[in-house]
C-alpha cells in the first residue's frame, strides 16, 4: 500500500513539474508574439507623429465645420495612438522566473492590449493619410 501511495505522489510531483515546463514554453512563445506585434507597429510611430503634425496644420486653416470636426477626431486618434504606445511600453514588464499561471495570464492580457493598440495605430494612420489626400 505504501508503494502505491509513494508511486502516486511521485506521479503527481512529476506531472506538476511538467506543467511548469509547459508554461515556460508557453510564456516564451506568448511573449515573442507580444513583442512581434509591438515590433510590427513601433516603426510606424514616426508616421503617427508626422500625420499628427500634418492634420494639426490643416485644422488651423480649415473653415468647413464638418471637415474640421472630422479632422479633430482623426487628430485625437493619432494622439491617442502615440500616447497609448508610449504608456504600454513603459508599463510592460517581462515575467520573471519561476513562471506560474499569473505570468501566463499577464502575458495573455498584454497580448490583448497590444493587439488593440496595433488596430488603433493602423486605423489612425490610414485615416490620417486619407484626410491628407482629400485636402
């Protein structure tokens, strides 16, 4: 009977250690995905700044109130894109070992944030370019 209990305990310990190993792999993979998304849009932040300034210049001379309202919304989205990226970069912390389920949860939340951030940045760039072309 003691051998069965000892065997069961050893299986339990080994199964727990395997899940920790699996989480390490998952965390590294997830973190790479997060950083890949960041690295995709970070080089475009120069465009965001350029478009923000260009839209700001157009706003200063625009007389049409409907166009002005639209331009202000685009300008706000561009400013938000830049601000949100800088905030995300300052706030992000790579998980440290030993990894656990809270590390996996953190990386998953950060992945969601950076996916939404990418969408905001790409949309604001597209809208900014379209507004400039329509001038």
